[in-house]
C-alpha cells in the first residue's frame, strides 16, 4: 500500500503548481516513507525493490542507512 502512496507523492512533486516550500516538504515525506519501505524490503530480501528505493532516496536527497 505504501508504494502507491510514495508514487502519488512523486506525481505531486512533479506538479507544476507547487511552490518550493511544498516541493521540499513532499521530498522530505518521500524520503521518510521510502526509507521505511526500504527497511522492509531489505528485511525480506527483495533485491529489485531495494535498488529502486535506494535510487529514489538518492534522487530526492535522502540518506540510505543499512541496519
């Protein structure tokens, strides 16, 4: 379910009607939610999802931490 929310946030991020403050807030939310999702993917050893969400975090400015 969260992957769909993350995808919706990505679409909102690329909307042309957003100002920079809202865009920054969305990017922070994407990083937060993607890092949680990434932890679950790592726990379950889902390699394709791990790569996707690591890339997503890099693109939106998040730090990837391995626990």
